């Protein structure tokens, strides 16, 4: 789709290529006299704006192996992921509120990364999943099924949900109640957030900012919105949310981690009486 941008993990990727901006060029000219001796020199500067991959209409970002892309280019994506806006040398551009991002990369421990993922970048990833490797025969069967289904029939590819319905769903999820009645969910989230941050630090995944709490709450609200008719966050939602957040952090910065993501998440919840 033209409103989805695939960002490759290339070491020579530049911030301007991603978000656009003003590019300046300098041309130095030296003038010599008839004898070939230096006479004068001057520098001419010109600039122009270039169009980045991400545009005001962009609705989806797919980051392929961001741990192989140049760090300064990846850093330019932070405002996009955090605040849904482009910060370029040519000015600020607001992006759709429903912009989403999907990041895929091989485990850091496999030494298949060129650059480490920064804490700032990892802090923007709030859902993580570890994918297993499928056997070649299973992969071929799956791909052949897709080819038969869609080859020559693009009309068979239909959206699961349109932007209007997605906006309604987001509004509904954000109203999921975090109550202090009965289960004391607000208090549980407070305690779980602290324990999660400590557990990640113990496993050499440093995360000190506010996003752990934000992501645990947001994921729990989304899970509650999908599971229950009363749209109330419950301990199961908090438990599953912690697993998603820990998987995201460990998946992005797993080098040196002593335990698996799920083991860490289970230990966090066990500290607060969940088994």
C-alpha cells in the first residue's frame, strides 16, 4: 500500500532519506592567474528540500532490521513513534493519530546486528513477540496457499478494518476502566511497573523512563477492550501486558540477558501473587 513505508536496515541510511528536510551543498572555487598562482577563492552554498520516505499521509511503518541501520537515521524516527510527527530541518509535520509501526529483527545474541538499539528506541516498542522458525516444508505450503489465493485477484485482499472503525476502537479502548474497587488494579500496576523496571535492569536491559508504565497500562486497556463487555482492566490483562512489554525490551536489547523474556515476566508477576 502506498501509505505504508518499508524502512530497510541499511548502514548508509540517512535521517533525511527517512523524514526529509533541507539539504545544503557547498562548492568551493579557486581562481588562478595566468602563471598558475593562487589569485582568489570563494564558496557557493545552495540548499533544497528533499522528500523523505515518511509522508503526512503515512499510516504504517515497517522497520526491517533497525539494528543494522545507521543510529542517527533511527533516532530521527523517535518523534514519529512517540508523538506522531516529523521533526525535520524544513519544519514540523503532524502525522495521522492512527499511525502504527511494526519492527522485525533477528535476535541480538545471534550477532546479526551492526549497531545496538538505543534505550530511547527500545522504549518506543511496547509489544514484543518472539517468533519461532518454521520448517521449509511448512513454509512452502503456506506461501503456495497465499499465491493461489491472491495471484491475479487483488480484489481478494480486503482490509480487516478501515480507519474510521479503528478510530472508534481506539477511543473505546482508551476508556477501559482501571478501578480501585475489588482487585485494586491501579495499585497493582504501580507495583508491577517498579518490579518490571528492576527486573529489566538486573538483566542488563536498562529502561529508566516513564514508558514502561505507559505501555503496561495501554496494553492492559487494549486487552480488556477485546476480552470483556464491561471494558474493565483485570489482573489477567496486567499479567499479559507485562509479558508483551518485557518481550519488547528483551527482544530489542537481548544481548547479555540471563533469562528468557517470559521467565522474567513470570517472575515479576509472581512477586505480586500471580501464578
